[in-house]
C-alpha cells in the first residue's frame, strides 16, 4: 500500500510539473473544436486525436471525458 501511495504521489508531482511548464495559452482546447460545426480535414482529425491522447496521458482529462471526445471526433469522420 505504501508503494502505491508513493507511486500516486510521484505521478501527481510529475503532472503538476508538466502543467507548470506548459503555458495555458498553448494548450489545445479540443472541446471548442469538437463542438464547432463543419468538416475537418483528415490531418486536423489526426492532430485532434493526438491532442486528446496527450491530454489523457498528462492527466488533464479522465477516461470518461477521453472516451466522449474520441466518440465526438469519430462521429465527424465522413465515409464516402
């Protein structure tokens, strides 16, 4: 149990350090893009998926929010 606690503390410290290094203005706000109407290019979709994965890995969003954003992106993919 002690090891798990220490592991969680290290992860929290790491997350805080990463957030301090990243200015808020440079962070990708995928929520605004997901709610916007219109078509996205394939490159834009790939970049957004990468941004969502990074947000999840950094711990800025939880699994439920990650899944919601991913589903919203997949819903915008057009198959001709």
